[in-house]
C-alpha cells in the first residue's frame, strides 16, 4: 500500500479516498495496485506513473514521444513481450532498455535477461502505450499468429449463429489461432474508430488497412500471417454466412457482433483478384452514430435555410457527394428533425444501414424485382407524408420520386455529383423533363467530410502568407497583423495525426424562379452555379475556409477535399 500513502502524502488522494483505494486494491489482489487505482479512477495515469517510477528508482518515459530503435527489436522473445507487456526501445553495448507497465513484476525482467543474455534496463511507461507499440512494431495479432499468449476472454461476441461443414477449408478456418487473429483484427478496428477494414492479397503477402477518419492507414502485421491467408478469408466467409468454396465470384454478406458492449454491424464484400480474394468490411457502430442536425457541422446560415427546406409540405431535397461523404447521415438527421407522431415516414434503401425507431424502412431486393422504383409505386398507397429514397440512380426512380412530389409528398434523396448545381443537369441527363426538375427540386445540399483538429493537442500557429492558397480569403487581420490558425501537434489520442473525428463542409443551393428558368432552358451547371452565387450560395471551399478560421479544421484538409472555385 506504499503507493497509496505516497499519493495521500502528496495531496492527490483525500483521507476518504485512501480507505476506498485500499479496499479496491485489496479486492483486486491478482492485479498490480497502480493498475487498479487507474482503472477505478482514483488517479490519472500521467500523474501516477512518474510517482511510481520514483518509488521504484526507475526512469519514467513518455512513449508517445519515444522513438523505438530498430536494433532493440532484434532477437527478442515475442512470447514474453506479449505475455508480460514489455516493449524494448533501445539497445547499446549489451544493454537492452525495456519499457514495462508493471514495476511490481520483477520476474518478467529476470526472465527477459535470461532469454536474451543482455543486461536489461527497465523503464516505466504507460501500459496502453506499450500495447500500442507492440502492435505497431510486431503487428496486430502477432501474439495470436505465433500462438504465444495465454488464453484470455475475448472482447467480441457474435450475434448470429455460424454454419460450417467438415471440409478442410472449414477446419482450417475454425482453428483457435485463426479465430483469435480475425477477432483481434475486428476488435482493433472497432476500438480505433475505423469505418472500413481492407484485407488485400498481394504478391508478397497479405496487407491489412483501416480507414480512420476517411484515410486508409496500413497496419503492421507479423510475417507469419501470410501462412494463414486462406484460413483468414475462409473464417470471414463463415462469419458472414457465405460460401467458403466459391473463390471465383464476388460475394456479399453481413456480420453482427458486439464489441466491448457496443453493437457493430459489419458489411462484408469479397471480390476475387489477381493474387487472391480481396475483402472490404464496412463497420457500422450503432452506439457511436448520432443522427442530429446539430452534429452535422452546419454553419448558422446554412442550418437555418436547410431546416426551412425540410419543413416544406412537398417537393424534393437532394443531398449530393461522393461515396462516404456522409449523405445518409445528413438525411437520417433530417428525418429525425421532422419526425413526430403525426407524420408517416417511409424509406427505401439499399441496404438499410441504421434502423430508426418511428420510421418505416424498406430494403430493396433487385433479384426479386423489389427496386427503388417498384417500391415507390407501392409506398404511395401507404399514405406517407415523407419519403426517403436511398439514391436516384436511374430514370425510372427519378420519375417516381417526381411523381410522389407532385402528389403532395416531401421526398429526400441522394445523387452522386461533384457540387450542388450539377444535380439539376444530372437529372436532365437521366432524361427527366427539365420543367419537372425545375418545379419539384426545392434545394440541393452538396457536402464533403473533413477531419477535425484533435482537441487534446490543438495549438495555434501563424501561417506563412506565401503558403496560403491563392483563394484563401483572409491572409491578414483588419489591423494588418498576420492571422493565427490552429492545427493538431499530434498526440496519443489522435495516433499522432493531429486530427480526431470528422465534420461536414457544405454547399446549399435553394431553388429560385431564375434558376428554374435556367433549368428549363437546359443551361450547363456553371451558369446555374454563377446565378446561385449571386444569390448568396456559399461554395464547399468557402464553407471550408470559414471552418478553418473558426478552428474546426485545417487548410490541408479543405484543399484535399475541394477544388478551387470558379471565379
């Protein structure tokens, strides 16, 4: 209990906390005392660890700022590193500096000394950071591939029964090491807030990448994983209830699982490629999704206009943007805004990603003829007030949406266009009559997602004027002084990227009588765009500049997701 007394002596624990902390430590006798104190919230890790290091006469190191030397990773026993959570960080003249998260476990250091024949210099580091460094340098699931760790309870639970057979492929896929490896990949992706997992066969072996905040990040894997390539794919097929023997045709499936108490839906797509089957899994974490217009990132003026559009009694509101730009989230948020007991809302989606209470949702099934267009014809007989169409992808669907609008319904839908004005010309290109487009489309919202600056490492800086984009509107303050912007310095919370989370940038075009005339005349989208700008439309790029100035995102992010405006 020495560490508890030291914390009390330094005023970190109150008298009442001391007794409760002692009880908590005694109740968890099989766990190191400092880990119990941190987990139970008595003291923060960054406060406790330096004090603990001082008590043990060790150096404390901030592993987020420590560079691991390549020489330290050579000829170290992986089994012990994983089992005891040790991370070698430096090696010099026969001395191996090793970070440990548990200074009470002297046997681990003695064992490492015996196995390596080196003098071990232990330093104290964050247990979470040690785990992270092990995954970075030895690979996600490295302990499983080598069968090197003790069995422990999995953080993952599958909600659907899995069917398998007695084939050799199925037996390989059901081996404990393969099952555990796949589980670790899924858990790691979920904990890192990944939206997608990419598993790709290459000539040199297997590659796994996570898409985090919109960008793919490669995960280091142990070389031994290449021996398990076929078994990994087969395991995923079994989990998604797919045909494990079919390797020549694309397959799509779904996995329902619970990770650390959170329900996660996984959409699985498998496509045969040159060197083997490629897998992409879309992770839909229901607990992390918030469908509210307040979370979309609208600036006040766009928020006011968009709310006016979705409150109209009839018409069509379109949200445009590329795949993964948050269109579905915006539409769900709009539906939740207008939803009440007196309103009937029906959606047609492919697929239904998030089930929403109070909304009737239909999943299309093209193989049996349940398409967007056929569903819409039936929907109108169910007396809806508001209809959401997942995507207007062809003439038949667009005409059905327009017909619904003309008969007094409010219709929300999406299109794949680069900006808001292009939505009008896209519908006309589908062979929809221009006068119908002009009279029914009330507004178009174009959007992109940009990464937001990490709140934990946010810092101010003065940009070099010559490095600012030519069209950046504010290069100096009104008094002539240089502007100050914000950026993320990089920390543990954001994986050293400087960004954590995403928000939208938006371009809202509200239809006017002049624009309606231009649409009927079949003018190109640039003419519509100039007219909308004259009436106050803010472009995607200009909305991005405003979010830079208010400290939400950075110049690099807006430049990455938008093109320069046409003057």
